C-alpha cells in the first residue's frame, strides 16, 4: 500500500498528460478517490498493527537502501494530504475547467497534472525513510541553500 500511495498519483498524472485536453480533468477526478482510499487504508492498517509499516524497495539495508516507512505522524500527514488534495480538486473544478468551445486549454491541463505531481511528491517525502531522501531534503531545505 505504501508504494501505491506514490504510484497512483504518478500514474494518474502520466495518463492525464498522455490523454491531454479535456480528458485530463476526468482522469484526475477518477484518480483522487483511489488515492484517498489508499491513504485511509494505510491509516487503518497502521492503527490495527500499532507498529510502523516498512517497505524496502531494494535489497540494501535501511540506512543506505530506499525504504518507505509509515509511522504515526507520517500516516496522519498522508491522510490529511489526501483529504486536502481531494478538497482542492473538488473546489478547483469550477475555476480550472476547460472552456466548452476549445479542445485543450493550457491552464487547466497544467493545473490538474501538477496537482497530482505535488500529491505524489508529498507522499514520497512523508514516506521516505532512508538516508538519501532525508539528506536530499536537508541539502535543499529553505533554511539552507541548495548545493
């Protein structure tokens, strides 16, 4: 489930980009409930197991390999992120709708794809439990200059 919380928004963004035009809004609208359901499933699983959920993406041990880790705070933040992104999607439908006379309009097309990309990036940051992710975030944090 931890991988799906990242893969579903990325797949939705790629599919919306490939389809283009009027289809992007519908694809994003169909992707959002799946992402919300995955976030709620992670929250429920975490509550039932009472221990952190850990998924190793490679064969390396956790300090060096890519690890997805969901503990108490990150699970709550993933659920809040999913709810906020879905609310943004609901309220943005009126503002970022493709006009009726055109096949493709650049503003809504970019907004819907970037919304899913931001969601995937936030889930990656919240679940990243390895040294590489945290060092990369620390080297480019707002408090320091990117190297």
